[in-house]
C-alpha cells in the first residue's frame, strides 16, 4: 500500500529505456542538447493510440538507428 503522497512526489523525469534521470546539462556546450522522445503506437478498439515517452539522447539515437536499420533490411527483403 502507498499513500497519496507517493502519487504526487516531485521526481526528476527519467529515460523510459534505461531509467537514467533526465537533467539539463551544466556545460554551456551541452545546455541545449535535446532530450529525446519516443512514441509508442498501437491499435485498440479500432483506433490508433499514441503515448509519448521521454528518452535520453543516447537511447533516442540507438532506438532511432535500430528502427531505420530494420526498416532498410525489410525493404531489401521485399
């Protein structure tokens, strides 16, 4: 069991893939580094559903490149 206080805790956003906290960088060069965002898509009740999830830059890049590679392989395979 948990109290309602647990529902409203102030926690830093975390990467949905690796769980690392997403914090702004203190370096001037990286201060504007974008935080990635993934979209989960699925069909339910005849409707397309979408849920946005936060990703750290390394996970966003890895997931994006993996998706592009799989798509290219599928296109070549026919």
